[in-house]
C-alpha cells in the first residue's frame, strides 16, 4: 500500500494525451454527417419508397452503395458517442451504468453492421 | 466516498436557450433508436420484394407515420442546432445575445424545413 494520494501520484506526469479524443471525434463525425445526411434526406424525399424495384435500383447503382455505407457507419459512430455521454451524465447506478453503456455499444455495432451488410448484399447480388 | 459532487444541472435559472440544449440531447437519443428503422429499411430491401412490402406496410401504419415524422423533426432540429454547436466550438457566436438569436434561427429553420418536407411528402 502506498501512502501517496491519488493526486500526488499523477501530478507532474503531464496529460494522457487522450482527454479531448471523444470530444473531437464527436465533432469530426458531426461535420461528416452534414453533407451525408442532407444527401440521404433529399434522396429519401424523392424516392418512391413503396416501389421495391426503384428502391433496389437506387440502392445498388452508381456510387450510392458507398455513400450509404459511409452514412450508416458515421451515423452509428456519432450516435454511439452521443448516447455514451447521455448515459454517463444521467445514469449513476453502479451496475446500471456499465451495463447500459455496454448495451448501447452493442446496439450501435449491430445496427451499423446490419445496415452495411444490407447495402453490400444489395449492391453485390448477382440476380 | 459514496457521495460524489455532481453537476449542478438542477440549479440554473431558466432561460429558453436551455430548451434547445435539452432538446438536442432528446432528439439525438430519439434518432439513435431511429437507426433501427433505417437499418431495418435497408435490410428489408436487401431481403427481396416480399420482406420489403411487409416493411413498407408496417411503416405505413398511422402510428409509425407519426413516429417517422417525429424522427424527421428531430433530425431537422438536431442538424441545425448541431451546426450552431460547431460554430460555438469554432469560437463564434458565444455572446448571450448571439446565442439567443441563433436559437431563434434554429427554431424557425426547423419549423419551415419540417413544413417543406411534409409538403413534399403529401
């Protein structure tokens, strides 16, 4: 057992150089989402969503699969970072906090993987 | 050791810019759930015409339409207010009066853009 206080053991060591990483990634993903979400919203408003053939064609041709994959990934990333902060700020239970943080991470990874898988499946299908 | 200092988030005098601050988080969390609908839509389309028709039938119900509208509203607001946040991060518009007028711009944008989207959809 050390007699040094927790503060004493870290003073003078400098920072871990990772303090602003989360904050910065939230901003980077936000900036990336500005054009991506405008593109997605405009596309969704113009698409005849009930028509499978037209939607499938839209999803799988040109550069759209790439934009869709990027949009889904960056959205899930930005959302995961944001939801993490909300949980950290408002949930204080000893068990609830880590469990909820873990569940939020699982949720975002599953949603992102599902979206990417769907776009690739559509774009690379052979029929 | 059990009683830790917490952020004094209940002690502020009310200002209407706070409403935008709360709403930004609420809209963000709502859209996190909305990711499920987006991925579900992509997944159904990749699964073929049958599953896609079933999903469109589900999304066409009046309750789901209402939820979709709420997500659209949340997005339009979060989008504009997010840009407001980015400008703050760049050190611009941090004065109280500027924060109030930018809040007004965000609210007006949200209402007008939402109306425009509904007009396009209907």
